[in-house]
C-alpha cells in the first residue's frame, strides 16, 4: 500500500510543479503590471506637477503685474488681499514642487492629496536645475515684497518693482525649462509605456504558450492515466470474475462497496449486493444477537487503538450458518466463513476488506466427524458404565428409561384443550424427564444427561412463556427418540457382553466387576473386555455404593464435600413394586441434600462445622409401611428465603407471602417450577425434584414429613404402603 502511495505521489509531482510554474508566470506578469502601472502613474503625476509649476509661474507673474498696475490701492481691499494670498500660495507651491521634482520626493497638491514623484533622468534634471536657478532669483524678491506689502507704514514700491523686473527676465526662462521638462517626462513615460506593453505582450504570449504545452502534456498524461486505470480496472474485473471466494469492501456504515467478486452473489445468495447495507443483507439470515455483535465487531475494526489480531479473534461470523430468505432450513442454507482485514490509506483505516467462503462441506465434514467421535465416546461411556456398574442397576435403568419414555409418549398423545390441562401435561412431562435425567446422572451417562437437560431447557421455556398450545410439545419427540435410541444401544451392548463372557466368570456382583477373567470382543471396531455378572441377590446391597458415588459426583460438581452414611442399605430388601419409586425418591432426596442442604467447606467451617457434610439415608420396613429417611447436617430450610423468592417470582405479593406459615411455605417449596437456587445447572435449580417426590408419594397414597432446623439439619421421612 505504501508503494502505491509513492507511485501516486510521483505521478502527480510533475503536474503539481507545472501548475506551480504556470501560476508563478501569471504572478510575475501581474506583479510587473502592477509595478509598471505604478510607474506610469508617477510619470503622469510628474507631468501634472510640471504643468502645475508652469501654470503657477504664469499666475505669479500675472499677479505681480496686477499689483504693479494697482499700486496705491488700499492694501486692505478684498481685491488686494486675494492677490496677496494667491501670490503667497503660488510662490510656496512653486518652491516645493521644483524641489520635489528635482529630488523625486513626495508632494502634496492644493487639495491635500499626496503623490510620489519618480527620479528624472539627466536631461530632465538639467531643465529642472535651470528652472530652479531662475526661480531662486525671483522668489526672494517676491518674498521681500510680500513681507511688508500690506503694511501702509512701509513703502514697498521698490521691492515690487524689482520683483516685476526680475519676473520679466525669469518667466520666459522658467517657462522654457518647464516646457522642455514636460516634453522630456512625456517622452520618457511614452517610452516606458511602449516597453511595458511589449513586455506584457511577450509575457502573455509566454503564458499562453506554456498553457498550451501544459494542456498538451496534461492531456497526454491523463490519457495514459486513464489507460492505466482502465487496464487496472479490467484486471480487477478479471480477478473479481475469476476468484471463487467472495470479496468486497465495507465502510464504517456497513455499506458494501460498488465492486465485489462475482462469486459473492452465489455465496451470499443475492443478485444485488453493490451498495447494499451489510446488516440488511444478513438480517433474518443470522440471529439478532450475531447481527448486533457483527455491528460492534466492525466498529472495533475501525478503532485504531484496537489491535487487528486481537479483534479478529472475536469474529462472530466465523463459520456462521446463513439461513435462506424464508428462514427455513433448506438447500440454500449454508455455512459461511467471513474474514475481515483493515485497508489503510496512509495511517488511517479507510475500508474493511471482507473475504467470505462457503465452508458448508468442511463444516458438515467436521459435524460428521464430531458425531462419529461423540458416538464413539458415547459407546465407550456406555461400555464403561456396563462394566463397572452392577448389571441389576443397568437393567433397572433400561427398564425405567423405557417406562419414563412410554409415560411421556402417553402424556403427549393427550392433546389437552385448556390451559390448565396443558400446564398439568407440561408438569407431568417435566417430572418424568427430570427423573430420567437423575438416574442417568447417577450412572454417569452424560449422553443421556445432556439430551435430558436440553429437553428440560425447552420445558423450562414453555413453563415460563405463559400461554401454551399443543404444537409447543412437538419438538420433545426428537429428544425422546434420542433417549430411546441410547437406551436400546445400552441394552444391546449389555446383551452382547453377557453372551460373549464365559459362564465360569459368573460370581458375586462386586467381585465380577473386578475379576481378571475377561473375554475380548469387537463392537463397532472397539476392543473391550467383558465380565459375566450374577444378577440374583437377596438384599439390595448394591444401592449403597450406587448412592454414595452419585452423591460424591454431585458434590464434586457443586464444590462441596459429603459423606453418605447408612446402616440399612446393605441389608434391606425393597419390595418389588416399590423399587422404581424408592430409587427415584432417593435420587431426588440425595440431589436436594447435596445441592440445597450441604454448605460449601468454607461456609461450614465458618459456622463451626466439619468441612465434610454428612448425609444419612436409611430404609426400613415397618409393618405395612416401607419408610425412607434422609437427613443432612446442612443449612436447613430458609423459610424467609422462600418468601423472598416467591415475591421475586411474582407468585405472591409481599403481604400474601407474610401470611404464609411454615406449612404453606413447604407446599410452595414442593410445587412445580419453584426452586431457591438462583441459577439452574445439571444438578438442580429447575424446581422439579421435590415435585417428583410429592407426585410419587401421592401416587402411592403415602406420607411425606419434613423437619428442619435452620443452620443445623433437614430430615425427610417418606412413608409408602408396603403392599
């Protein structure tokens, strides 16, 4: 870019010099004209002054003769006073004028105007000297007469007679000298005028000739420049017609330049782009958030204080999905990669060069590879779970997952006609999905957890949008298909492992997990080791490790430390019809205890507690009832906090919230969608866990008891019919 500027500077340097010379010639001619005009003006003034001196000399002589003829007349008469005054004035004027003409000085006329007189040549100088000598003979005699001319006590007849006699002699000589002086000055002025005209003619001719030469070379250079520009434009057009990437310039107002590559129309999918606003072209084809970010991004590109490399790392249009104009996912929706570069003029950022490529094939390949990678990771995750978790738990998970999905499908089949029915439908689906996610999270099946969390996000949006319709539930079908597919994959993997493992490897559940007897088999190209595990047990002793790992994993994600204690899980036999319900309730209670009950280590230590929180989970059969008890030594239930959250969510106003007693507050705590956690994450904050517990207890006509002591503990006691 700097080389281009140097070439441009050299290209215009000759033109600038030529114009400067042309203007200099005109300036010189004008200066000469002004000077000669001043000279002519001074010569004219000199001629006028010589004429004036001659006229004044004639007037002086005339006045002297008049005074001589009027001698004896009253000197105070108006006539005499006028003659005296005129004689004195003309005498002074002649004296000053002759001196100024001889020396080329400044003179002031009768009207008070001041003029500069030029220096006269030697010939004219001789004439002025001759006139001056004659005047110097006459002027003293006039002054002698004027000294006492109006004094009647003094006889001035002799002085007047002498002045008149001298005037008769000097007047002719003065007039001759002044006439010759005038002729000399006139001749000199005429010669100067001729010279000036000649110089002006030559100057104008030179300027005109230079102008013709200048125009000739300028037009030739202009033609050469136009030819170069045309060739450059043709080359640019050839490049723009040939390159398979989109190239265009962008100004500060996001306006696309008039020139762009031909491929840009095809890449963007628009026939008219020149002069269009870039934001208008993208509006409706990318998200409003990306559009706003793009505007801010371009603004930062025009900010000279921001480094280009740094701001390019924030490019919002890197591999962005550009939808078609109908906002539908169609064949003309594509992935585009926009690259932005600054274009400088000197040190100023003039434009932004945008290079855009259609990277749909590359992105689709990346997506396919990522999908295959995710599938491989998912299979490894599932195999790890199958090999390290009791088969009984795996089978229960598969059965429960299918049950949850079937329930959700049945709920979706009921269209619902009123808002109340749609809200009931939404809450029921939310509970089933949250239960499914809880079991998947307990088994560290992150693929399940991720899909279920995405479904919960959609359900949460529906729960907060107000008015519902049947079509709002349609997107959930995709998540259900994905969950069912994953469940079938786990079931298939488990069956193939068990079919391949040697029968002699069957043993106790926990021993089978760590046995070294293994059989190699190939599943989708992955070499793994499989172990056959005995599925029959009297007691549900495997649940203690299962719940312990579940609580520990949640605590790790929440930045907490917990210890799960139980004296009954190793010996208890859960009734068959309650196994699924007890498991779901236990998972939700454990999650609730870790997320909401147990404090972080620093908070616990500041309260005088051990850094490790303790959770007790006990199960027992008592006559006709099966009882699940969970107690933690955490912060307890903050009833005032529940009131504040109810007001904040708009469920109650301040006065209504104050009227709620503890039972009323607990009912709200168990309501769907209410949570005291500020931000939702994988482990909580959606207000579904306690709602699931309430629904399960209600379904079995059981009892739910909550006891809490703020800052010390919370205990849940669930009583379910044993038969």
